[in-house]
């Protein structure tokens, strides 16, 4: 003696409501497996320690006193770019058109 399909579907629906699962009698791919997983963002963000004070914050604090703080990393970066440009290896200039650029074409 077989049980009618409608009765089995009602049983599945009641079971899904009771246990808090998704009712999917056709077995379609819904992505619930991915959506049920814990979020990875907080774990990845907590891996790296938070920066307390950056050099830019330090410079902003001393700006009202007219004290300059040298950023050696930025100075090195600018010198490196200048050396590349002197050898002709720098980034190309941005292309400028008389018609206002590419925005009109889009």
C-alpha cells in the first residue's frame, strides 16, 4: 500500500517548519548550503591587528602647529616614480579627448 504524494509533501512541509529547514520537494539548487554558513568576514578582519595610529593621523595632529612630519615611505615612492619616468618607464599620461572623454560613448 503506497502513500499518496500529496500526503508525503504535507509531512515534509510540516517537518521543515518544525526543524527550521527549507522546503524544497523538487530538489532544486537554491544556495541554502552557502547561505547557512557562518560569515567569513569577521574572522578574516580579526586576523590582522587594527592600526591604532597612522602616519597621516600623526601629520594631521601636528598640522595646526606648523610642524611637518616626513613620510619616508612616500618620499621613497616618489623618488622611485621619478627615476622610472627619467628612464621612460613611467605610467603613460591619461588620454584626454576634446569631446568630454568616454562618458558620452557609454
